[in-house]
C-alpha cells in the first residue's frame, strides 16, 4: 500500500508554523516536518492548500483523504471531491480505519 502523507495548515503565521514543525521532534528524533511527503502552510482556505497539493503530486482529489477538526474546512475541501473525515477531538486510530475503509484498504 503506497500512502503519501501531507500536512495542510491555515495560519496567519506560516513561517512560524513551519519553524515549529521543524523544531518538534518525534520519539525517534526526526522532525515533525520529516513525517510528511508534502507540507502546505499558508493563509487562506484549505481548499487552496489541496489544490496546490494536487498540482505538486498529481494525485487525483478522489484519491485523497482529509482529516480535520473544523467543519468549515471539511465542507470546503469536500467540494473538490476529496474524501473528508471530521475529527472534532483530533486524529484517532478509528478515523484512520474509517479512511482505510473508504478506500477498501482495511484488510491490506
């Protein structure tokens, strides 16, 4: 299973957000930034983030899944054809399995 991961963040301080991702370390010492194939941090609508991700990766919107804790972001990105999962309490293992099921990957 070939899965690419991207981070899409809306903030009025994109440089600071990127710096924080570069500083944050996970348990093996890697930076948070290094956990993602693509990072989109910018001011503006998440729909634009996904349009840029699609341009960079050539992955069709229908082959993407988006997790977010803000319903306005879910509603915006869903218009592109991206599969969206609302996670009001943050990312969970259950949300991940829900995404796998959307793509019929649960058994792989």
